[in-house]
C-alpha cells in the first residue's frame, strides 16, 4: 500500500468515525429518552482529550489528579448533566469552534507568526513575500469563519427548533469546514500559481502538525 493510499484510507476511516459519532449525537439530541447516552457522548470525547493531555504533560500527576477530580464532579452532578445534556452539547460545540477562532486570531498579532503561515512553512520550508501576505490573510479568513460558525450556532440554539440546531452543529458546521478547505485550495492555486501546491488532505495533516493553540513568535 502506497503512502498516498494509506493517507486516503486513514482519512476515510476518520471521516466515517466522525460521521457516525455526529449521527449518534444528533439522534440522541432530537429523540427523547436517551439523555444518559447523550451525556456520555458529549462528555466522553472531552474527557479522553483531557486525559491524553494530562498523560503527556510534564506535570503528569497534577494532570491525572485534576482529571480524577473532574470525574468525581461529573459523577456527583450526573443527574443534572443527563437532564440538561443538550446544554453540555452546546458548550462543547461553541467551545470547539470558538477556541479554534481564538487560536487563529491570536496569531495575527504583530509579533507572532500567523497560524496559516506556520502551516505553509512546515510544508514548503520557506515562503516568498506574496505567500506570506496570502497566509496572513488566510489566517484572518479562518478567524472570521470560525467566529461566524460560533455565532450561527448560538443563534440557531436560541431561535430555531432543536432538530435544526443539532443538524447544523453535528453536520453543517463540519461540512462548512470541509468546504472552506476545498475553496481555499482552489483560491491558493489562482493567487499563487508559481508555488508547488499540496492536496487538501496534506494541508489538513500539516495544520494538525502545526499545533493549533500554540503560538510562535517572530524571530
């Protein structure tokens, strides 16, 4: 199996898992009687992520202790969490896209390297001046994109039927992210025709390697 085939297969498996999880969350949200499962689906991924970060932390004991304390709080308030798990889902979704927007936006300060610039440097090593301008503008575009998704999610939760909000949160927002990647890939080829361009999947892998949330200062 070639590297490209392995990448495509890995992306397909990851996409299937994400789609299956989103479908399960959506069904538990719009149908009554599944509040315990809904709470588990909402809290589970956050708990696993926190545990993984704690395990990799230099202060592992402190991190593990914090996770155990959080688990005790969840157990203590489990009845309230299951009764209002939709609010937990809202916090999870808004927190995810809001933090992504903040992660992109905070790298736009003058003394920092824009996040999309950092991703491009990982792929190409060095960038010409026009590519530096483009990646800074792209970082701004992603910042505004995630801000718009977060605002839309809040607006739908407050004004639309629950099924509409859940469909947008679990399917629409992810579809928009994928569409944004595809549009950017086409725009980049037009704006920077002289550069060697990588595919959408390679761009996404480089984005993950850049460490969203980390900040790199200019030398």
